[in-house]
């Protein structure tokens, strides 16, 4: 139960409260339901691989540590650099959605925040492949929550297990209420056609739109790997880890499918390109008694996800610094608060810039492709270790032989293939920058550290 709660707590966040609307409006329409089911299958393979590696290497650092042990330093650097993109942009994407719900909630109680202080100054028009000026200044609420959560992390305040369980109950209860009540307001006309015809461009509705929606919606499942990191604390990892990982994935998939179905049948999918789609649906249903509960639940839930992602980023920095890949200052611990405060502050600064300036679709797509790359490398690590280190004791071993890691690799590649070319180019540029840093700086530091 604890492992499942950890998984649900980490998964139920930005994906369901934010990106469901964006993916439906831009890529799949009502068929976003099928996109989430496709993403769930890919996550199932990757989750089992995470569980196997976590039972072998129960050390903080997640996929970075696994890659270092299985594939060597340079691959570890690539995945560590990739995780930097994933975590701080993940927190930024959630912060943008948090901003949308906060602005909507404050509007309900009569507090109006000027629009130019709630949005990015630029957005990206995928139709013409150009950046467009929006007229807004920056997203101040998103900036605020990143700063607030960074301060909390520096001070060392942590959510205990009972707080996490409480937040999980609140989030799940609110979503169940939304699905149940929303079922009475469903308009079947909005679900026709269930798979909107392709516009002539790959990924813009039709079957390719379902694929692209799955790739973007994959962001929704970020966080299930937190279950695998608890391998060393599980009483019976052979039994508990698969239940925790797959159990949390199944519960969350049911919620995603239910919310997506209600959402696209209450509001036409073309009107869901907003940071807070569930809030829009509640307003359309004119359920004034339900609106504040949904928005407060979303705000609380998203706040905890931002905290976890920023904390995860600081741990990646700490692990890479400990291995001499980045400056030692990133692993410096505050004398009083006993936290990696420098790494946390730098993570917060990056998050502030991204959340206040970037549009949500750009941030979400980059996080999705970065996550898929990390999962692909984890699956490859399991496959390689099966042949190179068969004698290592595995407290948990993914069933099905090599079919699971191979399936994970193929599904991740398949979902990555459906993401926009622009997203691929941004990832490639990011990785090239990382490799330049590695070969001009990091490799010299690790060489010196190994010979000292």
C-alpha cells in the first residue's frame, strides 16, 4: 500500500491536471484516451526494468546511477544531462499549470491578476514553425511557486509519508468526484468523431495524432520510478515492487482515461488548449460548489509534484558532483539545514526562467522526450546486464526473459518517433551541448579524481 501510494502521489499531477487538455486539443481529440493506454503499455515495460535495477543498485540517483553501473561513465553523463532537462523542465511545466489553477481560483474569490502577468512573452506556432510574441510579460505565479518550493527544500522541510498519503487521498477523491459528477454532463456529440481526421500533417489528429498524444502524454506517468527507488526498503521486493509499480500505473491509467473521457465530452476538445483544463470543464458545468474543491486539490497536488521534481533534480546534481562530473560545489551540504543548498538554488533559478518564459507545450514535449530517452537507456541497461553480469543477485527480476527490456526499448522508440521534429532538434542540441561539456571539462575531472 505504501509503495502504491508513493507511485500514485508522484504520477497524479501535471499530466492529468494540465496536459490532458493540451494533448486532446492539439494532437488526438477525444482519442487522447487511446494515447494514455498506449503510454501505459510502454510504462509497464520500463517500470519492470526500473524495479530490477533498483533491486540490484538501491542507491539514490535513479537512472543516472543505474546507467553508470551498467553502461559506463559517458552513457551515465548523457542520461544525467538528460535528467537535468527532464526534472527542471518537468517542475517548470507543472508550475505553469499551477499558475493556471491559481489564477482561476483567485478569480473565483474576486482577485484578478492581470493577464500579462500570467503568461509567457513568447509562444511557438507549430503550424509555421516560428516563435510568436504574445504581448504578455512573464508568468509571475509560476515564478513564485518555483521560488517558494526551492526555499522549502533549502530549509530541509520534507513531506512525511503520512502527508504524502493524505495528498494522494485528496487528489484521487477530487478526480473521482469530477469523473462521477461529470458523467451526468457528458455530451456525446463532442465525442464524434472519436478520432478526428488527420489534417494532412503527421501528428495532427488521426492515428498519428494518437501516437503523438501518447508521446506527449507520457509526461503524465513521470514519477512511477519513485517506487523502484524504494527497493531497499521493501519487505519483499520480489512481490512488492511489481505490485507497487504496476498497481500505481493501473490506478492512474484508470483515472487518466476517466478524466480524459469526461473532459472531452463536457468541453469540445478544440477549447482545451489552456493551462487548467479541468477548471474550465468545471466552470462549463456551472458547478460552483465543486469548482473551489477541484482547484484547491489541483493546487495542492501540483505543489507537491513541483517539490518532488526539484528535489529529484538536486539529487541528480549531487550524484554527478560526487562522481566529479560537475563541480564539487553542487554536492556541498548546508551546515545547518543539511541540504544540498547550492544545487537546489541553481535548480530553482533554471526553473524560474523556464516556468516564467516558456509556453507549456514546449516544456511538456521536451520533458516527454527526455523521459522516454531515460527509460530507453534503463531498459538497455537491464538487457546488457543480463548478458554481462548474469551472476549478480537480483532481488527482483523482470519476468519474460529479455522480452521485457526489448519491449521497453521498442515502445520508447515508437513513442519518441511520434514527437515533433522540433522537439527532436531541441533534444539533440541539448545533448550536443552536454557532450561538449563532458569532453572539454568533465572527463578531465574524473580522470584526475581516479588517479588521485
